[in-house]
C-alpha cells in the first residue's frame, strides 16, 4: 500500500514536470512574467551623416524633440512616450501609460511612427512643411517609421528609418548679404510644397527635409536672394533621386552671384549700376553679345579702371542701343595701341549711343591708323545727345565725340575736350561722311601735321564729306604743328568740305570757316564777330534751319555761348 502511494506521487510529479515543459516549449510565460508591459528600445537614427539609406542624421541629430511615437500591434494603435538615452542619443526607451503586454515568448510584429496624428491607423505619406526656417518646423517635417518589424521577447528593439530625404546647402564665395534661401521646383505629390524655406544652421549652411522624389537635370532648385535685391538661381547639373533616408549635400559657389554691376531686365536689356557693371557689359559685347541694349542707371566713375572699348573691331561691333539716361561717366582714361578707341570702339550701322555725358576723359591711341573719339572711335551708326570734356589724342582720325563717322548720324552732340591728331582732326569729328545736326565744339584743336600726308583740321570736323552739316558751331582755336609735302587745310569749322553746310558759325582764331571747300558746294558758314553777327543772331538762324529741317533740337542762349535742348 505504501509502495503504491509512492508510485502515485511519482507519477503526479512526472506529469507536472511534463506539463511544465510543454508550457515553456509553447512559449507561455513563466509564473510572475505574464502581464509584463512591453517596453521597446528604439534605434536607427544615426547622427553620423552617411549616404546609406536609412542611416542618415535625423533632423536634430538624435531623439531629442521626439516626445512620443505611435505603436501599432494587432490592429490597435497606442501612444508610447520617448525617453532618449543619456549615454547614446541615437537610442531611446519607449514606454506607455497604456502599454501592450507580453502574453508569451512568441515574436510579435510591430509598426511604429512619428509624428502621430490621433486617429491614424497606419503611417502617413510624407508631407513636409513649406517653411522650415524655425527649428521646430524643420524637425516637425520629418517622418520616421519602424515598419512591420519583428520583435522578440528578449530583445524588443524597433529600428526606425527616415521616410524623408535631407537636403543640405552650403553657400561659398560671396560677399553680399543673403536675404533668403529657398528650395524650388519641388514635387507637389501628396500635397507637398513646391518651394521650401530651409532651416539656417549657421556657417552658411541651410538644410531642409523633402519628400523623396526625382529631380531632373536643369531644374532650378536653389534660389538665393541677396539684400541688394539680386537673385541667384542654382540648377541641378545632373538628374538625381532623393531617396527616403538619404542625405544630399550641395556646395554652391556664389562667385557668379557677386554684384556684377548690372541687372538683366525682363526684355533682355541690361541696366548698369556701377563702373564694374559697365566694364562687365563691355566684356559681354566684346565676347559676342553685340546686340544687347544697355542703359545706365547711375553716374559711373571709371577712375583707376583699365578700360577696353565696347566693340573693339568689326567682328564685335556694337549693334544695340546704349542709353546713358543723361548720366555722367567720369575718369575714363586709356592709352593704347588699339585701332578703334573711345567709350565705344566700333559702332555698327544699326547701333546707337545716346544721352551720355563724358567728363574728364583722357584718351590716347598710338595706332598708326587709329580712329579715336571721346564717345566712339569708328562709327557707322547713330550718336545723339552726347557731350565730352577732357582730352582726346590720336593719329589718323581724331574727334572730341567721334574719330571717324563713316555713315549714320551725329545729332545734338557737343565737346569741350582738347583734341590732337595727325591726319583728320576736328572738335566733334575727325572725319564725317554721315549727317551732322546741331553739334558744337568749344575745345582747342591741334593738327600735328604729318609729312607726306594730306592733313585736315577744323573746329567741328577735319574732313567733311558725304551728307550735310546743319546748324553747328565752333569756338575752340585750331592750330597746327609741323609741315607736310601733302595738302594741309585748316578752318574755323572744317578743314576740308565736300558737302552741303547750312547755318554754321564759328568764333576762333581762324578767319576762314573752311580750309578747302569743293567748288560748287553750297555752304552757309559765318563768323561771329560780336558786332554785325552776334550769338543771338546765330542762334536764331540755326534754330530756323533746324525747324525747317524738321529737327527736334534747338539752341538757346542763356550764357556766353549757345547750348542745346531737345523739344
């Protein structure tokens, strides 16, 4: 009987042992463990920036700022609070006041995400903020997800990855103050913004979170606006894909965004605001942009600047319209062996220069066949309402306003510059073949007579050929040096004249207005003697001639000498 009892007890113990073993193998928790809250360890946000998808730096480099995450298990979403590790900020502990509980040792499937909006049952699509300039809005644009991860009882770890891409912009090589930086041309899928204002991290570094997307080559995706109002646009050089979790850094040199001294208007014209701007547009023209229209917006001081004329040859002759706007260019100084010298070197037939005041110029050309003028060296186009002071010196064709006018017209121009040259020399033009209307010169003219050459010097024009001259006058003395075996013709107005001259006057050291006049040419040239012929009479006669010719220009006598105005 006693043996039977022993056997029964052993059997019961054996059965209990078998039951316990079966329970453990089935994954059931041991006594006291059942009902333990699930506490997760969150990892995956590495502050060391890499190009490996899923391991880039988070918005703030760690878990700081992430207060809670949504955790999805078995169709239920609960909120878990985030406690960043004090040792490793890439790790955090996730706990909840309403946690999930362990019921056995079996693996579980968990999805978690941040940020979380009440009512969400799955992670949302990426939707970033348009204005990420504030740190909270930058960080709040991120989306981190641990998607469908297997969690084991002994290691309840969730590895989060970013569903956004991080774009960083580093600006270099600029001196102007930056007013704003924006990412532009972005995809608007899922309601994302097409423009983003990034977060300024300091040290010329800007960063933004964007939705994953493809960016085509040539996309204007970075726009920088400066405090001076100018804008610089950076285009994507090569097509790229911004992937979830990826970090993409662009170092943008803004050397080209430095103030060039001009702006390009909507119609393609150039507005010049500084001496450097004028030099830069000259370089553009000489580089092939010969037909651009240029307007001065301010007075320009070229003192100390090495000047290269706008349009240096026929190949890059200026074909646009240059409008000085009545502004003054001072300090242009150049000594060169170039052939075509002035503010402009070579003006094309369709080119125009107007409304320019040149003060204190010092121009010298030593080219054997040089054409030198204060405004234009060699012109086939139109020069209107330009004035010059200073000095102009050259060789072949030298004039206060234009060295050689081969065609076109000179209208309403004046010069007080001293002019010196060797062949064709005049106060306004060295030689003229186009029309000249309402122009005058008050500066002295010196003809440096060259041996074995024909030499012509005049108060207005050295060699006057081609089309008419209307209502012009000169007061500067015309003198000469040297001698020649060729012809030497000097006049108070013109050295040689082969065309019609109407209502023109002079008052200088010459007794004759024209050194040589072609026989049969109709000329109206008169010396102002102050008695029979006064400047008032000269003004009246010149204005009558201008009116009869339909010109808008008129003289007025408010001081010692007549000045011009356009009606």
